[in-house]
């Protein structure tokens, strides 16, 4: 092999002698390597520390790393009477709640009637702590009939059916010992929580209970109602009375907590909190003292006049519709609903033989008024020209028309009567005649129906309370409609074709069956003869009898129009909404519904009759009000109703022209007998309290006119 040339050998030798790394580069590599080794060592040590030395610490941290959102309920606003007395308030308490989805065996539609054993054992264990019975009792469940289960199981199932994703309250206002026992043993009570609540209280007990209403857990349908938009499914809302009408002001805005709990649900700490906003206060036009006197007087009348068993009264300002007092008997203590009510207790208080104490008879119950209706008939007769202020009727003790004769109460013979004296002595024969003179076969009736409608009969007054009855003002169209309904019911057709045993409908729903037929008139809607409207119907209407249905509140509105010269006021109980320190946020003073133009002479004639009836010898309530210091204009009413003893009515007022404190009062006593005997004494005590601050003597009358 030939040797390399000299120049190439030199270059090769020089390349072999060149060092592999410069000192600077070696230093840099050493520094980087050392740094990398240090980082690796730190990471390795940290990993070893977390996995070995700190494992128990982080295991514990993991066990408490649960955050639960807890609602903080807002205290409901107070309800105050016109003087500022508290009629409803809220106090802090604790309630035991159960979440159906969180039970050992979650509730479903399939197992709700028979709680699984695990759930039943939980209920019994909780019942022992709360002091509730464990035996099976009747439990009414909507859509499932009457089940039999323990008290706690019943309340859970009822809550589930009402709102499947809500929590069921099984006890409220529990003791401190019960609170701590459950809270400290959460493992033993899965699905059970103790929540702070604000429990509604009613200091006056059974006074004005139907007016104030009740509060309870929101229902499934209500959660979809725009009126309750934004309300938590576990919140309580007003369900009746003023609690319902003014719920949006009273309810307030709930707060919230983010609470740390461990794996067993035990409280660890609070992460964050948003305070609740209390509801505003509602001030009323109601006078608590007047309310109490009215209720006491009404109860005395019921106790005195056997077999009287119920009644109502209304007292209000005839110039603006402010209601000073409204009562209904029988009543109930509103505090009974501030806690879950056992079925046995509910049934004893509100069952079939209770007399319907939750119904406010002052505006939800309607019936014939008897002769208290006669001022309306007088207005129609005068305004239509069917009768004159000086026209005279010869009352012989009976009135005959179309072969039918009617008689005054007790076959009384009143002789020659003008309108003033006919009202004073309450001659039925006189007003039977006016009924015939104002009769019309037109669908909407004649002058009597026209003026009755103008006064507000047969329509809701617009009072700020829920579920008002509109009553009934009969006419030819009404009669025809009743005949059609009776025919459909008798033949089991139309809206009466199918039934579930409780109600009827035109469609066959699940569990429904074909309705039974009835003989003509068998349903009781009409008499089954398909007869048209007649003059006899108008005769009955003219004296407040027959098919007319009027609430005490409607009659109070009508008499207010007589007192104030024709203004149809809108009755109301809410005066204003206030902050806790009394600042008025909103006032309520509804404008009148309308004004009816009554000829001044006609009005004065009717008023003269009402004044004579309450003050002059021979007047139907003169022995009750003849010596009363104020100018009372009043009319008795004695109504025949479904074969029972007569219902007593009395309507009266002291007008703005006679006092600076005008007031209208209407009283009805079911099966109370004659109006002067059963109802007028109650009205007298209400007026005595209003004007003199004392209810005075209970003075029953003796007049036995209808």
C-alpha cells in the first residue's frame, strides 16, 4: 500500500491530537447534570413524602372533602292589625326532614304503599328519638286512597306524592336534645337531616283564622305556577287566606350556605354563606278587638238559638271597602297547621262532622238572604217605574197570582202600605207583588236582575282573599242551563257520562267507569220538569228566597252602595306592605268598581224604610236598636233553606252623613231562626264596640217576620 502524501499525514496527526471536549463545555455539562440530578432527587423525595409520610393526612382530607348546599330559610313577614298588633309572626325552630331519594331504599311509585324493611326500620328508629308512634294508622295519600302505615312513613309518602324531589318534613320544633342526638349520629339516619326553619305562629289562636290562612310546603303544581317562580321546592308558601294572597311580599328571599361535611354527612365547617332576606310585613285594615267581639257575639247567638251551628259576619267602611272585621264559625286554631298534623287529629278537627271550619262563610259560602234582599227589589221597582214612592198596596195577609197564593210570616195582615212602611214591617206580600211587576222572561231577566247585578249580586266582589264564591243570581237563562244540566245528569251524558265515584266527566279516565242514570230530577240540579222561568221565580227572588245565592260580603257591598249614594266599593283587608321598621313600601286602596245612579228621592225613600225598621215601633229590629245612640239603618232577613230551621240575617249601616266613623255590618247565623232574634243582636254588639269601645249588652229581638 502506498504511503500517504506528506500533507495528508500531517492533517491526520493533528486530528488525532485534538481533545474530545473543551474545559468550558465540560464545566457546563457538569452543572446541567448536577441540576438535573437535584431536581430528580427533589421530585422523588416529594413523591415519597406524599405517598408514605402524608398518606393518612390526605386520606382524612379526602374524607371531609364534601360540600353540601344548604338553604337558609328567610323569616316570613309579620301580619299586623290596623293598630299594629301582631296577628301572625315567625320564630326560629328546627325541623326533621327526610329526602325520599336518599333513603336506604329510595321511594318509588311501586313501593310507596309498603315501605321496604330498611326504610321501615329507619322510621321506627327515628320515631323513638322524636317520640312519635310506630303503629300503623290511616294515612290519606292523594291518588292512592287511604293507606295504613306509621306516622313518619305517612308523612314521607305524602311528601313524595306532593313533590317527589322535595324533602318531607316529619317533625318540627324539635328539642335541643333531639337536634344533637340526630346530628351526632348521622350514620344511623341516612336520608335524614335537621334543618333550621322559621315556624309560623298566630298569637290570637282561632281569631280570624280563615282570614289569615295557613302556610305549608309548596306543591308540585305550584312549582310550575309563575306566581311562585324562583321558589325553592322545599319552601313553604301561603296556601289560603291572606297568607296566600300576599305571599310574594311575606315570603322573603332564602339565603344559602356551602357546608363541609364528611363522608358520613357529619358537619365539619362552613365554606361560605349568603344571608337570607326577611319578608316584608303586611298591615291590615282589620281591627283585632272588633274581630274578637264579633266572634264572641256570633258564638253567643249560636249557643243561644238551638240548633244554630254556624255563621259569619262582615264589618267594613262603606266609603272605601276597608274591612274592619270578618269572622266565620265554626273556626279553628291556625297554630294546628304549623306542625305536621296526624290524620286522626285532622279528621277530628276537619272531618265530615266538623262543620267545615276552614270555610270562610263570610265570602266563600252563599245562600238566600230572606228579606235583607228587599232594598234591592225596592230599587228595581222604583227605577223601572213599576212602583212609585207614594203608591199603596193593600196587604190582606196573602198574595195570589196565577192561581197560587203566598202568605206573610205568621199570616200577618199589614193593611195599606207604602214602600217605607213595607220595608219597616217587612211585608212579604208587598214584595211578592213587586216581584211579579218586575218579572221578565228575557234570558237575562228584567229590572230586578238588572239592579241586583248593579249592586254586585251574582258576581265576585274582588276581595283580596282567594277562592271567593260568586253566588247565584237566577234568571231565565240560568233556569234553562240548569234544566239542561239536570237532563244530562239524569241520562248520564255530556259532562256526567263517566265517574270515579267522586266527580264526573265527559271522558273515561284511568279507573273511571260509566255513570248511573237517574229518574227525572234525580240529580237535584233542577226539578226535572224542564219548566221555563216563571213569575213565581221572580216572586221568590224579590224576597231573597228561591234560587238566589248571596254571600255576606256581597250583601255588605250592596248595603254600602245605599250608604254611600251608589258607589260599588271593592272590599279589601290589606292596607299596606311595610319594612320591619315601619317604612311603607306599597299601599292598597283599590278604586271603586263602578257607580250606580240611584234617583236621590228613591234612595231617600228606601233609607227611610231602613231607618224606621231599626228605630220605630213596629220595625222588625226596633227592639234591638230603638235605644241605640247612633243612627242605624237596618233590615232583618229570615231565609228558608233546604228544609232546615230558618237562617237568620241582618244587614245594617251607620252612613257617612250620620258619623265620622261610617260602618256597614252584615251578620248571618245558620239555623239561627228569625233575623231579629239570631243576627241583629250580633250586629248590635259589633256596632257598640266600634262606636263606644265596649260590646255592651246582648239584646235579642222578638220580630218573627221573614
